[in-house]
């Protein structure tokens, strides 16, 4: 590929160092000189990003590939190729630096996910998600650790040196479902909302568990022995990490919301506040070893309703596009680097260990999901069927987070680092390639419910809204505070909390004028499918508004009310040529209703 | 949950339980709530001033019947039963909208629904609400009746048409609340 040739460029140029001028006394004024050192780092970074983006383009231009193979697989393969090429050239391929990964590559993806998290399905299933995330990950980690230890002891030979704590550490690294991989694969299969949010929510929330377990076991391995008090402290640590992370996120979220009230005169830098506050939340959480991912999610979720009420439409668009762009590039880079690091990293291959890891991973995932669903279904209204459970279990992909955590292990305290690294890479490859590629045909085969493609019609909207109100009322009558009660209370408090009276009038005007905002908001959650914004600019806005006024006038004119009195039924005409325009108008009205739904 | 004292009208509860499908504990709890709401009288008085076509007072049996519409369907039921439950719930909703009980939801009644819904959210004006109701009505007409001749008259939404337009919404699972087996009346005002 000519693209890959771009890669040789820095290597070639790197060998031409700056040419010295002071060879002769009479120096000719240097018309052209080369000084690569000066720009080496930003140049190489830009080149990597450019390569990643061009690959993305190429991937979508070749139709057959994108239908069969998920993007993540192709990217890893490309990474392997590039790594191989670099190795062939004699250079050392760069490894995915954990620092770079955790501080630069991961946050955009998580922020994108958190900011556009569909809150309603998330909150409705939060119990299930938390159960899978916390209990599921704990179970996986311990099961894998203990089983691996047992198997290693039985195996003997070179594996006898692997002790229990190391195994548990390994188990905790490899058992966490990875949000990046899940997003990348699930993105393309358009599965129904419930399953998507279950797997994805689990991958986000298990970060707290992973962080705690990882640090706990690393500390223990370092120390060599563990007491009961330490275990208790570990449990306390888990609560501190997760709740602390969420609190940090909330604090920064409120700060961002508060700041956005005053940005009326400096609209241009509004997006910057969103990004900076979120990133600060992540970094602040990382300072205290709290869960940065949960902080980022909490910040995005808290900040969003207030910020969006205060910022301009253009700023909203900017935020959305920047987040999508960064997260897209990040994801591509992560997968490419994963491929390159595979070629680079020191490997210690051991058939038994690796195959055992793989088998136990799958087994623990299946057992965990089935067992937990059995308990969860007792408390759920909409039960999870066998098919759902299968998809949830099958969708538990591992990814770059596991790799980075394994890479972070220090070699002195953990002698098995290379072994672990190899095993983790194998698991990642297996889940991303095998599970990632086969999940789409399996979804079709099992006829799992897909995402609802079309939006609700106006009538469905009206009646579902009505139903919500009705259910809230009935819950009140019955006297117990159920799900609808709390939702209603939250919505009322949101309304009275932050917006003053004049602001409210202004917002009402803004809501009426920006109909397309609601439409985009719903579709924002699916990445890569940003619809062509046909009515983005103001000119079309006014045109739409004029059309709507005209529409209303004509409809009120032509639809007269059939009187309740039976004596004089007035004749009404239903003009069929209005149907087409009515469809369009009803779509925009539906959006207005949705605006008030959530 | 403590001891469970014997109910006053045990036999009555049993018949109610058979009729509505609630368990005996749930009926007991709802009865407590009913007594709380009606201030220990036998019936709930209707306070709406301009209520036409509605009863003035509601007894416990009627209260329970209404509540039974909001029970979740059982997990293992046949397609027929599911369809039946769906019809019953949609019938309930339909009757809520059809205030004069003539079997159709007229434009005026529909407008009333939309206005009530949106005015409580507090954002849109009367014209927009009317426009939405009109558009919705048009949509129902075009879905259920198809293109109509210029001199045809669209009366209103009948129950069958109502079923048709709400085909995509899973009413049987959405229209439910959790009826607890625990008495929460002491926790609420």
C-alpha cells in the first residue's frame, strides 16, 4: 500500500540529520536546509494519526470487507503488518505506552460514550448493569485466578512458579469487559437497545472493580502475603473508588453546568469548557487512584442537560462532532497500536497456560452471566431470555485496557509478566477476531431483536407520553414510590433547579426554533452514523418554521370539528394532497413531544 | 415482614382475588391505601367539578378493578392470552380518552388529551397543541382508512383503529406498575 510507504518517510528523514554549515569559512547562505530533529515528535504523531484516518477511509470504501469483518479486526491486522514492516527494517516497533493510552487515548472514547449515554434505558436497567459489572467481574476474576492456580500446580514443570496471588492478579486483569472493543463491535450490529446498554453499561462500570482488584493484588504480590484486614480494606477501597469517582465527576459536572450559564457572550469557547472540565475530572480522579472512567461518565451525564440548555446550537454541534472525531481517531489508534505492540512485545508462549486462560475466560463469562441472570430475573419486569443471555455472554470482549494493565506490571514483582502479556494478547485477539466476527451472523441466526429503526409516529408518541403520566398517577394513588414517581420528581426538580424565569422564556423560544436538535440527539448515540444534516443552517430553519405555520393554518381550516350533537353533522373534508406535508409536519411535532419526554 | 393478622372480610377478599388476580396480601395493602385515601369511608368521592360521564363515587371493588389493569402479565402465557391482556389494557386507555363513551375518539377529545399532556409540561401554546392533535388525527386516518374521497367524513378513532395505530407499542409490558407485597402506606403521607 502506498500509504504504508508514508511510514518509511520518518525513518528515512530521521537518518538525514541537520546538515552542518560551518565547514567552510565562506558560507553560502543556505537556501534549503533540513532539520528533522526540530519537528520529529509532532511530525511522527501527526503521521500516525493521518495513517489511521486514511485507513478508516479505505476500510469504508471497500464494501465487502466492512460487511464481514468488524473494523477493529482490520485495524489490528494493519497494526500487525506495520509492526512487522518496522521490525523488518531493523527498527524497534513502538509499544502501546500505557501512559499514552490511559491519559490520551482512552478519555475521548469514554467521554463520547458518557456524554451521549442514553439515560433512560441506562437508569431503567441500572440494577442489572451494576450486578453484571460488579458481581460478574468479581466472580470472573476469582474463578479464573483460582482455577488457573490449580491448573498450574497440577501441570508442574515451568508453571509451578506461578503463585496464587499472581494468578489472581492475572485474573483481575483479563476478566474485565472492555468498553472500546464492545463499542467497536456492537456499533456495527445494531442490536436492540436493551442488550446494547447492558453490555456497554457493564463495560463502563466495571472499571471501578478492575482498578481496585488490580491495585489490591499488585500490592499483595509486592508484599507477598495477605491478611484478613487487608481483604476488608480492599472492600472499603472498592466503595471509595467507585463512589469517589462518581462524586468527583459530579462536582466537575456541576462546575461545568454553572460555568455554561455565563458563556452567553463568548460562545466560541463554550465547547472548550465541556472538554476541559471532563478531562480535569478524569485526571483528578486518577490522582487519587479513583475510577477515572466513572468520573468521566458521571461528569458527562451530570453536565449534559444543563449545558445543553445554556449553550448555543452551534456549540452543541461542535461538541458533538469533536467528541465523535476524537473518539473515532482514538479507537483507530488503539487498535493499530495493539497490533504493533503484539509484534514488538517480549513474548513467552506456553501452550498450556494460554489455552487454559482462553477456555477459563469463556467458561467464567458464561457461568457468570447465566448465574447472575437467574438471580436478576427475579427482580426484573422484562425478563432476560436465553437468547439475551447468550448475546450478553458472547459480547464480553476484552481489549486494550487489559493489555495496558498487563503491560504496566512491573517485571521485578511479577516474574510472569511476559507469560501474562502473551496470554492477555491471545485472549484479546480471540475475543475481538473470533467473537467480533461471528457475533453478527449469530445475531441474525438467532433472530435477536434489532434496534428499532424508525421513530415513533405522532400517535405512538402521544400515547406513550400519556402512559407515563398515567403510570405516575397510579403509582401515587397506590401510595408507593416506584420508578415513575422518582423519574417524575427528578424531572420536576430539573425544571425548578437551575433556570430562572427569563431564561425559561428564552429557552422556550430556542426549543421551538431548533427542532432538529431533538432529532440529532437521539441518533447521536450511534457513532459513525451522523446523518447528513440537511437543515443545519438558519436559512432552512426559518423555511421550516414558515412551512409549519402554513401547515397549521391549512389543517385547522380543513379539519372542522364533528359536533357532538347528532342533529347537525358538519361535513369535513380531508384533503388527501395534504397527506405528504402532514407527514412532515407530524414528524416535527413528534420531535417537539420527544423534547419534553426526556 | 412480621406477622400477618387475619383479614376482616376474608371471603370477600377471596372473591376479589379471583376476579382481579391480585394476591390476598396485595388486596389487603390496597385496601389500607384505599381507606387512607377515602379517610376511612367506604367510597372515594369524585372532586372534579366539570366531570361529565364519570361516576361520583368509587367503591373499593371498582378501585381494585382499575388497579388490576396495571398488573404485569405473567411470564409464561400463550399468545392468545397476551393478545387478550393487550386488548383489555388498550380498551382501558381508549375509554380514558373517549370521555362521552360513544365508542369513538373525536377530534375534540383528542385535542383535549394533547392539550392536557403538553400544558402540564408547560412549554407549548394552545395553537401548537391543536396542530399536533390535528396532525395525529390525520395520521390515524391515513393509516387506518387509507386515502379518502373528498366528500368522505372521518368521524373519529374507533377502538379497532386505536388498536391498529398502537401496534408497535408493547402495551402489555409497559403498562404496569409493581404491586408490592409489603405495606408501604406507613411510609407515605
